């Protein structure tokens, strides 16, 4: 079996797979530089919903969505042939569509919990032939809130969810999955490592109380066989809009109290 096919087999079996050192040190240095530039020049222009901040006074960035819309560098990263080749082997017999680039930052000391969720509760692909590729910018260790995937949980389909109230991760699993059956695996990565998880794989992360950042890029792909459940997706967008309005109202009321 070639290593590409072995990767696809593991992904199919576990719902996630790690590829070590897909990107070189120089490539990760450039990625960091591009991220810094994006944060300096583009983030101030983004609307709520495109960027999320931690709820602490220093307001460090927690997540940015759709970097490819504003950056030629991130559009190129999304079209990276080394990644497309792996995704193509996983969803064999179909063309692959790159979807979006996200940034997830679990900042030193300030990074908060990501509730257990499945990406397809947000994305609504049917059949669920889609995945997220995580590119590690920093080392992730048990101490700095690594991504934790539940092995085999992608075979459960999309499970009932609840509104989490957490900005950036508004839908969480309604009840915890049985981790004796679907074992939790912390994805401990070095910069340049890449992890792929299926959109139905349950994943979560703890807070980051450590002095080290855990930042990563998420690249979304799907097969051309996957179709969006438009009604389900519209309901999600309406829920999200409500959450943003409630959040704005809460902030305005806190401001008004502060001034009175
Ligand atoms: O960084 C995290 O904690 C969450 C990332 C995530 O949900 C994802 O990559 O799909």
C-alpha cells in the first residue's frame, strides 16, 4: 500500500490522521509572517462574525474566518498540491473543492475551551465528504490545549447539538459521546505537522493556561459529491445572527451600566 493510501485508510478508520512535517521550517516562518501581516492590516477591517476575540480585557484573537477572501497567500495555501493530493486520495473518484481558510488561536494564558462539536453541524454537507486540514503553526502539547479528536466518532453521523453560547463555536454536542468507545486522542503536533479530521469527527479542546501559544490554520475541503443541505444551513445562519445580536445587546448594556 502506498503511504497516500495508508493515510486515506487511517483517516477512514479513525476519522483523523496526522502527517508529520508536511511543511518545512521556512514555510512555517513565512506562514507566521503572513499571519502577522493579515492581523495587522486586514483584521481591523473585518466585521463581527469574521473575527472572534477572547473574552478577557486584552481581547486577543481567538479565530478568523475566510482568510482566503483577503489574501493571495492564503488562497495559494488552500490550493497547495501536497494537501490536495491527500484529500483527493481520501475522497477517491471525485474532484476536490477547496472551501475556506480559518485561523484558530489558543493564546498563551488566555485561550479558552472549545466545546465538543462536529464541523458538519455548521457546514451541512451530504454526503459528509468534507474535512478540515489543520496546519500547526506552534507546537501543541497536553499543556497548551491541543485539539482532541474522538477516534471513530465520524461514523456516528451528525448528532444532536445544543446552542453553546460560545462565540466562534456556537453549536456543541447536546450530550457527551462515550469516550470508552470513541477514545479521545490529543493531536500533539510540531510546527509544520498537518492533521486532517472528518467533518463528522467529534473534537474539542481545553483552555490554554500555559505560557505558550497554540495557533493553527484550518483549511476546509469537500468532494464534489457533497451537497449543502441549504435549509439546515439557513437555520444555522439564523441562529448565528441571533447569537451575534444578543451578544451586541449584552455588550451595549454592559457599556451603558459602566457609564451610568
Ligand atoms: O482550535 C480549536 O480548539 C478548534 C478548532 C476546530 O474546531 C477545527 O479545526 O475544526
